[in-house]
């Protein structure tokens, strides 16, 4: 979609709008939300959920859903007198967000379809000689649908290549383009595997593949090999699918990497935030220090527990005083000092780019993290953990540099500064929405994709999980804010 948009702009000599992808758009949304809640402080008090840490993510999902569905801001009627936040807050934030993007020549990545359609109306010289082929879409959201219809009206030909479900009343592109007669049906077939509890999906997929590979699954022909199998899963379910495949001894690759909040750096960030709010209590802080990237499993937790230390400064005092009494205390002291430096920096007001830089500096503190892991060469099973941690740290460093490059382009929001809770929430949101780099591929392994696969990915066997009312197709009707 972005290629189409950029090609139209290039043909017409237009300057394309700078595209914001998740979670960068959250910098703008958070600032607008704070502004609206300040202006309507009485409403904010009566809606306590609006100030909770998870609310901006809910708001972001709903706004991107409306952008995907090409909902114009003037189609939403705000009612500032309502006691229901869905009748006022969402239309107000959505309208201000769109105004901000327009004013500073920015675009949310979910706007790409409507933006391409709009510039196509300006550049009449584009596309009349093109044959456009759209491959692999089971169905289109409304924004995509409008663009495809515009392409069909402009281009010489539009061809849609899609899987055939052979399922009754399944809402797919055949239904959306009912006026088009398909030239040819594909030869593939789709098998339904009903799962009555979402948590059983990983187990069902792994068990079915194991039975098929052993020649004991009667619903299909010869097993083509695990590297012929691709699977699409929902973000956040990586661990459960990994556990299921390991249990059935099936090799697998996460083709998109894994979310950083599921790596050690992401988990340590959440732990440090939690401990910081509780003034670094004795037992939980001691357990944090047992991580291999800090003091390791030989750290004497019960001794520290009996010492009853609370507070980061007391921890540093105790470990400094007793550093020579245990071989792990030096590493623990280094870790405590790095954690103190990090938490103190998070209490100061900083831009998102600076906050990301602070996080990266914490992850590269000398004598910790990879320095500790690479000293554990007698445990080859740590190799995968080392690769994952290194990828997460590199990704944080890359993000810090990209934010520094992005900030001058996003208007006055670049001067917006965060501290304490908001700073931690910014990092945790980024960790949940960003993946590590994909690892080197393992031979004869199932390829697992978080969300949609890349364009023109090809697998003789394709497994789609999470085919529920909420996820198919879109969640616009199930959002508490959209009603």
C-alpha cells in the first residue's frame, strides 16, 4: 500500500506525508489525551479509567480501527454533556489527532489506504496503463476496499488472487466484490479445526502436525515436511505456541522475532518499574539480582532477606560494605548502581528519544547483561538467550537513533517530556509493540508469523489461528469506546 502511495506522489511531483507507525503515534495521542483531560477535568474525575496506564493503548487501537475503516472525523458526533466517555472523548481525541497530523504533514500508517485514494484523485496521469495484482488477501478492511475500487476504476486491470474457503457465509473478498465474476477458483482446500477454548489453539495445532507427520491424521494426504508449514498467531501468544511445539518436538522459527516485552530486557524493565514503585523491597529485589545478567543464581537470597534491606540506597550501602564477603556481591553492586542510575533518570522530565537512550544505556551497562552472559560459556543452552538479548538491545539502540531523527518532523509534540509513570509506560508500550530481529532459520521448521505474513510468502500448508468474531474481520463493533 505504501508503494502505491509513494508511486502516485512521485508521478504527480507531490511531497508525500511522513508516515508514523506504532508506537511512534502514541507520542501525539498521549499529549492530545492529556490536553483533553485537562480541559475537561471534571469529566476525568468521573471516568477514573481514563487515567489508567492501559487506556492510551485502548484509545490507540480504536483510533487505528477507525482509520482502517476510513471513518471521517466529522462522522462522529461529540456530546460534551454526556456522562459516557464513548460519546465525547473518542470523537474529540480523534478529531484533534487528525487535525494535528494534517497540520504537520504527517500520516498514521493506518491512513495509507485513504491517503493513496485521495492523492490518486489529484494525479490523474497515474495508473491508467497498470495491471495491479493483489495477492493473498482473504478480505479487505473498508479503507482498503475503497482504494481497491478506486484502482479498479483507474487502472487497466485489477486482479485479486485469494484463497478459497469453501465455507458457507464466510465474509471474504468474494462477498465484498460480489459484482466481479472470479475467473478461476484455486485448487486448495480449507479444513476447520474447531477449538472451544482459545488457550487450546497452540496444543491443537502442534498435536495435529505431530499426528500428520507420523502418518496418523486421516484428513490430509502425505505430510510435506515442517518447512512447508506456515502459521499466523496473535501477538502475545508466542510463548504458549513455543511451549506447545517444544512439547511435541517440532522445530519452529519466529519469522518476525519475538516481542521485546517477552525478552529478558523487557521483563527486567517491568520488574524494575514495579520495584521502583515499592521502594525496592528486600525479597523481590534480591530475586531480581539472581538473574544471569546481574549477579546470577548463586546470589545468596536468604542472607539478603534476613538483612531486611529496603530502598535502592540501602541496597547500595549494604553491598558496598559487604562486597568482599561473597563472590556475587560485586556483580550485584554493579547492577544496583546501574538500576539506581536508570530509575533516577526516569524521574526527570525527558523527551521520548532521551528516554529510549537512557534505556539503551542501562542495557549496555559495563559488567552486566551480555558481559555476564558471555562469561557463562560452560552453558551452551544459553546461546539462544544471548542472541535474543543482543537483538533486543540492538533494537533499543536503533530505536533511540530513529527517534532522534523523527522528532524534528513531528511538530511541537517533539518538546513534550515524560517522567516517572509516563516514561515507564512509554518504554513498556514500545516493548510490547516491537519485535526483535528474526533469527537465522532452522531447517525443516514450522515458520511462525506474528500477525500477517509478508507479501508473497508461500506455504503449501497455512494455519490461521485466532479466527474469532473479535479478530475477523476487525474489532470495530466490540470496542467499549466505539459502542
